[in-house]
């Protein structure tokens, strides 16, 4: 177990604490719960950058880390979206319903794309591009700003920009999938003798 993986596991362990703070704030708890959730969210968002940096800096990229990091990201994102988009949060801290739907729909379609490609291509490779990285970063900013109760107009402007980035990243993945499908071995699908 290397340092990068320990950072990722710590982030995963903090997610239930973060969600507990949000739920209890939503249900009428003190404003201190919101502030604690905001601080914890910022720490977890920074740890998402830190684990990757540590893995690259100390050349400790591992298969376990490549699995744990996206799982931790998705747990944090989906937990945040569920509470901030789909439950009755105070209006100043709520993210729009459509934002959660767009995120979930995009990821579901990407999963279908991956599974469909995997049926005909030996190794499916989707590398994170600029739009996906920018979208993830802006998502973290939107959640932090929602928890910080910034003016609604500012938050909604960033939500719309991020919705556009999510759509853009989906189109890039779709293009990459099409290229991989076109370059598949002429013999057919997986298990072909072609190199």
C-alpha cells in the first residue's frame, strides 16, 4: 500500500462523514454543519489532486490506485449530487435538478459506450481529455460554491458552463470510441488473431 493509495482510501473514508454533515444540515441542523461540510469537501477535492501528484512524483502509480481513484471520485460526486440536486436542501445551497440528471445520463451513456466497444474491441482506452478534466474541476467548484451560499446568478452561470463541458467531454469520448471501433481488427471482434 503506497502513500497515494492511502490518500485515496482516506478520501473514501471521509465521504460518509461529509454526507452525514450535509444531511443533518439539510434537516435543520446548525449552520456550522454546512461550514464543516464545505471544509471537508475542499479537503477531499484537494486530496483528489494530491493522490495523483504523489503517485506521479514518487513513481508509485499502481493498478489498485487506478481503480480506487475513480471509484472514490464517483462516490463523492454521486453522493454530493444526490443530496444537493435531488433532496430538499435550503435554496441557497441547492444545485439544479437538471445538473444531476445531465451528469448521471452522461456517465450512464459512457458506460454503455464502453460496454458496447468492449464487445468488439480487445482493449478499450478512454483517456481523460481537457473537457473531462475541466468538467470535474468545475464540478468541485460548483459544489463548494453551493455550500458557500454564493449569489445564485454566479452559481448558475458556472453550472451552465459545466453542463456544456460535460456535453463536450461526452462528444470527445464518443469520437474516441468511434475511432477505436473503426480501427478494430478486420477479423471481427474480441479474441481475433489479428494484432
